[in-house]
């Protein structure tokens, strides 16, 4: 379901999840609290060991320090019980935890403490997996060529051993095969296996996060930026739901947003990723984030400085505009006075003509009709002059209030509050609604029968019905702009504050419900009275 959504809606869904991060974290903390109370209530060491394992599972990708703390407790319990299976299982878990957090050498050191011959068959696969992941990380991060070759050979050896032991349809086996196909650039085969793995996991699990992240790597190799971003977003959403703090998806997504020029989102995402990495205490994520954070932060700060400069220029411009507006008001009132004088003179002439000869009766009727049309025209002018003056007056008041508020924040050195204020879209949203209301009323004042005329061009099931309390809906506003001669979807999208793709979809939807030739529908709209 998520994969079929557009990128815009997925980004909105992701940012909604980001806003609810504390809610998901609180749910995890509640689960951990219950387990801790359960562990504190028992004195049986074996039962306590099993409960602590559940706590470790909760902390594994949530908090490295806490997971390490409880693993060390379990190792002590296993040593007290003199239980080799418990001890080796905890050491393997410790090794995998160290690998996941980027502590590869420490992970190998922990594995070297385990005697291979003492492991039961149920732990052998985990033993090979831990070595494979440890040497994979060392190979990737080592700059010494000789060491890199040695680590790569060890990684390959443990990988081959695993493939021989694992069930071909197991998750680990499928993951290894997918990686082999990915490394050899056999991308269709890798995608096929990845799709098979995705059927076994659900959104909100660590498995879903990992598999969708690995799918994004495949699309990156295919140079398919859209699908790469889509699956990075899905992976990040799943990480947030599962309270996974050891996450790579958000950092990569921030880098892509930065490359595409979306500095605002890049800055928010990289800081979100940094907060998670800091909470988890992941050395690996710190290194990855450190490559992008300074660059993104610098660009963000530069853009903020430019916006402040623009704001100053806008204030100057508004001041100048206010002067021109005052002059325009004077000229308009002067013109209205002239029109009023002309109307009075015309009325006087009309009264005199009524007393004239009957032969001029027809001419008198024509003048009367002309007078009525002129009066109607004056009313329209007065309506739009009043609307224009009212809008500009309100806009000046709002800008002045905003100027005072900005000056107050700058004077009191509340730059952070000012930044939060500029992030808010509430003011813009209210202005957009007011713009829609004024546009609807003004357009329908000129074309009062517009909705009825449009519906005459549409099939019955495709009629455009306006909800109660609205003058026009989105489709009718698009058609109104077309009637006014604005036909370019890009220009319409800027006026109505929608994406170009959304405007295009609305136009296609309405055109598909047209009576007769659909291609000439918009031409008919342009010619409506």
C-alpha cells in the first residue's frame, strides 16, 4: 500500500511519523518498564536471564549503552550458573551488538573468547554470522590494503560456510544471496530476492526497515532516484515506528534532499538522524552523519541569512508600496468624484430630454439604456476598488505586525524563536484560505452563472458539486483560471499552491467527464460568458 503512494504523500507520511517519535518511544519505554519490574520480582537466575534477554531485545537497536549493560548482566548470570550455552549465547549477542554499532574489532575480540567446539548446533549459525559481519565491517573500513585483503578473505570464508549450513529459504540465506547479486550488479535477480524477503515482514519491524533500506541500495545502483527515495522513506518510517535509533535511512535521505536543493528538509532530517545516533551512541552513524552535517548546516545557515536579508528588502519595498498606494487611493477617489459629477450631469441632461419632443423618444430610450449599463459598470468598479483597498490595507497591517514581531525577536536576541516562527505554515495557510475566498467571490461576481454553465458541459455523473459553505472547489478554481486565460499548469499550481502533478490530475479528471470531444473542453470553458 505504501509503495504505491506518490513521493509527496510518502514524505508527508514520514514527517507525520517524525512528529510522533516521542509517542513510539514512550510505548517502547512502557514495554521495557514492565519487563524490568518482572525481572526485579524474581530471584530465580535462569528466569531472570530469560527476562533480561527480552529487555536486551528491546534495547538492541534502541540504546547501545543499555543493551550492553544488560548483556553484561546476563554474562555474569551465565557465569554464576556455569551454563556454557547461556554464556556463549550472550557473548554472541554481545558480538552482534558491537558489529551493529560499528565496533568491529571489539566484536571480533568478543568472538575470539568463544570456543567453537563448545557451541551447540543451534548457535553455530549465529557464530558464523557474527564473524561474517565483523570481518565485513573491518574490510570496508580498513585503509591498509594488506589488512583489507585478509579481512575480505575471512568474510568470504564465513559467508560460504553459512550458505552451506543455512536453509536456502531462510532470511539470512536470502540476504546473503541478494548481497552477492548486488555486488555482482545482477540487479533484477537481487530485486526478486528482496521482494521475496519483503513478503515475510511488516511495517514497523526492524526486518522491514533493513530490507527496504537494502532495496533502496539496489535502486541506487539502477540510478532510479524516485524508487531509491521511496524505499528510504519506507525504511525510515518503519524505524520510527519500531523506535530504532540505529538507523541509516534518514541520514541517506537527508543527503539526497540536500543534493536536490531541499535544504529545509535536509537540515531537519540530518538533525533527526543525529539525535537518534546520539541517543543510541552509534559510532558508525556518527561517522556517516559527520560527512554531511556540517555541509547541510552551513547551507541552511546561509539560506537563513539570505531570507533575513530578503525580509529587510521586503519591508523597504512595502514601505515604498504604501506610498504608491496612498497616491493611488487619492487618484481613485478623484476619479470617483469626476464620475459622480458626470453622473449628475448625465441625469440632468436626461431629465431635460424627457421634456423634449416625442420624435426624440427612441433616442431617449437608447440613452437610458446606456445610462443603466454605465451605472452597472460603476458598481463593478466600486466593488473591486473597495476589495482592492481592503486587501492592501489588511496586508499592510499584517506585514507591519509581522515586522514588529520580527524586530522584537531580533532586539531580544530570540533568533531560535524567530526561526521556529518562520517554520510555521499557519499564517500562510490562513492567507491561502483568505485568497481562495476573495478569488471565489470576485470571480462569481463577474460570472455568477459559471458553475451552471460548466455543468452543462459535463456528463451527469461528472457534475461539479460545491460543498456547503464553499463558493468554488479546487476543480472549479482551475477552470475559472482557464476561463481567465491562464492555461499553463505550472502557473495554475503557483497561484493555487498545489503541485503541478496535482493540477494536471484535476484537469484530466474533469476533462474525462466532458460531453462530446474532450480535447475541446477547455476551449469551450474559455468561451463561456
